[in-house]
């Protein structure tokens, strides 16, 4: 008897093209991309000609940096196109090969250009400052060159930099192996639905299944998902251990005292910002424990399990939202950002910037990505629920941040720093939430939305900080020479769940393995930026909603800033100081107020 495909995913070819992204805006076809690959390979030798000549004159320095930017744009465009084609269906061998070729080309470009930074830093600081004074064209690179001088003590000799550039290809292996295992190979047992029909469990459907009011379906989906990761526990622990060792190796090679310091150094973020976040969230954990107890009480459960954390606590509020409806809701919620902003949102919707629905083999999750010189793109795996509406608003925030930066800044400063990456996306979510709360008179719907807002806090501020603490612990263990095994990783992870969720939840044994399925752990010390970004976003969205003087103007300037200054400074100009714990405390105070309102509704 053949497999019941009623709930199976559609193939890529079965998706209506209007709901797929138009990658032809990057390259009309694969052949055009391959031609650029050949052109890039041939052009790299021009860069090599500057070797040992780079700082002989300001003209040489400008010509080399200008050429580097031009070729780097090509690398970016090739890399983005090939990987986005692969993400349409990660099992497609053609695009696996093309993406691998693009990755190798990127590594080769890094090797060929590895001489630039050491040569600049070998030049006397006084010479560089004189070059900036005498050459008008070179002034574009003032912040770039000053930032390099800041990094001087961590830049190695030309030979060592070349070696590290080549080693980076090996360093990428743990992430590549995890991605293939997690996106292309791993499968989850099907479960039985309400009418005894077979439901295929996928990563895209997982959270939707955990929101199901039927507890048996939630439990079955939870056990289905983790059963597959548990079977691979030793392999996944070895992959993660390799990734952490890679982080520690590169940090040590560059003379940092820790891999955390190394990761934060790029954005010029003091380690204290990371530690302050964890410490401040720890202070507010009693609020999280109170929320968990409220959830248990409102669901009427004797025992609250980990698979009960996502189901809405306001019953019979299954709000179905189609993608077409979601577009209108998002536009309404973001109206306060002005006509120009909304006109860009319209372009995204009307000009196929967005890949909307899940299909067989498609990369999980959601992101915004793109290449300088063309518009950004958004990948979704849209499900007809309120979560997906917020995801759409979130990714649109990323995309329009990129759009503004790309259209305002020169290539060298167009890419906004990672520390700022989650601010614009979360401002959108916050504005959308306030809009929905302000436009409903239905108390039950209001309670539902408050719960959703609290879930954003739980998922972004609390959960991502827990992830950040996990990463800090695992990296410190490897730095001390301790081994990361599946047992030790599970022990750490269980301990953190008990600390963060408190006494009113059963910490199911399956959740000990959650570390095994988090893709962000392969991009070390990234997740804390969700929590700091969320805190900054709450502050910025409140300024906009309260019509504070110049708040909107300052915010749009923030979106246009790219990396033209250090992220802490860019946020300060917008009115938020992240070197202080205040933005995190204010955000958590809002969570506390939401909790009090929800308690009163009972």
C-alpha cells in the first residue's frame, strides 16, 4: 500500500511560481552565474599584482581596495545565488555541486586577498593617516582603515594569514555536515492526527504541531522529532565538538583570551555586554518561573511538560491567517514607519522578493538575504497562523534594513554589523503587536495576543539567553581541555532548562537533546544578539509609538547606517545605549507588566 501523501510536502515544481522568489533578478540563469565564476577566477590575478606594492602610495592603496570591493561583490552575488538555489531543494545534486564551487571560490578569493590586511598593518600608522589626508578618493575608507588599526594586535603575518584563510575551508566542515544531516538526511516518524490520518513531521511543521490543542498530538510530535536526534546523538555531539574546537583554535591563533572575546571583537562589543545580558536575565528568572506556573494553571494541567510550552493558553482562539491576509496585516502594523517604508514593503510583495511556502527538501526556518546591487530576498516556510505573520514582519524588517543600507552606503559599509542584525526585524514585530493590541476590543483576543507577546519574550529574551549561556559553558569547557560528549552536553542543557523554566515544569528527558538540533550553535556567539537586539528594538519601537521628537527620523537614519560606525555608536545615535543593562531591564519590565495584566485577567 503506497504512502498516504495527504499531509506530505509538495515538490518544488508543484508550488505556484507567484509564491516563489525571482532569483532571475540576481542571475537570469545558471549559465550567467557560471560565466561570472570564470570571470572572477580570471580577475583574481589582478588583485595579486598589488602584493608587496600595496602601501607604496595612496593611489595603490585606493586602487587595490576598490578592486577588492568590486571582486568581493561578485563573490557575494555568486555565493548568494548558488546557495539560495540550493535552499529551494537541499537534496538537489546540481546545486549542491554549484554551491560547493561557490564556497571554494570564496575561500580562494580569501586566500588571494589575504595579503591586503597584513600589508596595510605593516605600514606605519602615520603613513596611512597622511594617505587619507592627501587622497580624496581614499577618504571613503577612513572608518575601514581605523577599524583595521584597532585589530592590529590580532592580525598575523602574511604567511600565517594565508594559512588561516586556507584552514577556514576545513573549519566550515562541521557546519556543512550538520546542515546536510539536519536539512537533507534526517527524517522523523509520522504521527497520527485527530482522525487517525498520518501526519508527516517536519521541522517546518513542528512548532505548529506543538501549538495543537490536542495534547496527544503535541506529545507525539515532540517524541517523533527528538527520537531522530537521539539516534544520532554521538554523531551530533562529535560534529558540535568539532565546531567548538574550530572556534577555540581560530581565537587562540589570533591571540584572543577566549573564543567569546574573539567573536565579540569583530563588532567591537565589550565582553561585559554578553555577561551583563546573562546576569540581568538571571535577575528576572522569577518572572519566567511565574509565567510557567501561570501557563500550567491556565491550561488546567497537573503536570506541565516541555511539549506544552507552545500551545496558546487562551483556548479556542485558533486564528487562521492566510498569506494574502498576512500581507495586509503587516502593512497596517508598519504604517507608523511612514509612506516610503511601506512603498518598499509593496515592492517586496509585488516583485517576488519572497519564497513563501514549504516544499520537499527546502531549507527550514526563515531568513532574509541578498547581494549588494540587487534587492534583498526573504525565505519563509509559511504556515497559516499568527506566528507566520510575525515571521513575515520580522524578515521584512531585515530585508528593508538591507535595502536602506545598500542604497545609502558604499559597498564597504553596506553590510550592517551582526550586533544590529536583529534590531530592525524585532522593531517590526513589536510595532505589529502593538497595532494588533490597539485594534482589538475582544478581551479574549487581547489575552491571546498578550500571551503571544509574552511568548516572544520567552523565545527571544529568555530562550536565546539560555542558548547564549550554553555556548559560553561549552566553549569554556573546551578552552579548559574538557571533552564535549553527548552525555556532558545533555547534562549542561538539562541543568539550564531547570534553571530557566523553574519548578512548575517537567523537564522531559528528550529536551536534554535540544542542543543537537540548533543550527545557530554552528555560528558561535550569535544568538545573544537576538536578546540584545530585542531589548534595543523594544526601546526604539516605544520611541516611535510615543511620537518622541525625531524618533522616526533617527530610526530611518539607523536603517541607512550599515556599518559606517561601530554598532554601539549607531544605536546610541538612535537613542539606545546597550553598554548599560537598562534596555534589557526595561524590556523585561514590560514582560513583567504583561504578566501582571494576564494574571488579573484570570
